């Protein structure tokens, strides 16, 4: 009886585990194909959006951020997509705080800091 149980359990594992792995791989492939609207633009997508006039240049937004935070170091700038694209400018203030400044990518206007 125990021998039959072990054989059945082994057969179950031989068929069920690969099928579950295939299902998980299919789900992750589908997730990678559907793009989250908050994903960052690739450099070429950002360049194309700028050339088409869909967004203002990142340097213009960075200039505005530097005026608001004099002496701050700009760590990173990302262009995020979606219905209303936005820039996320990551800075390090003079007093050592890390701040994310979020700006409307179409107008360059600062929306909020976090």
C-alpha cells in the first residue's frame, strides 16, 4: 500500500510541477508584454516624445528643480508614461535629505515633492 502511495505521489510530482512551472512562465511573459502606464520611458522613447513636442526637455525641469532647491545635487531623472506623463527628479538637498520632485512632463510644472 505504501509503495503504491509513493508511486502515485511521484507520478503526480512528475506531471504537476512542470505544468505549474509552465503556467507561471506564461503568466510572467504576459505581464511583461502588457506595459504598466507608470513605467519609465526608454531613452529612445523619451527622445521621440521630446522631438514630437509631447514633453518638455528634462533639462528645463531640472533647471526649475535647481531653482527651488539651490545647491542640491541631482541624482536621477526619469520620464514616466501614462495618460499624463511626468518627470521624477531625484535630488539630494544640502542638508542631506533625498527628495523626489515630480513634475508634469508636458508643462514642466512641479506637481509635488515626496
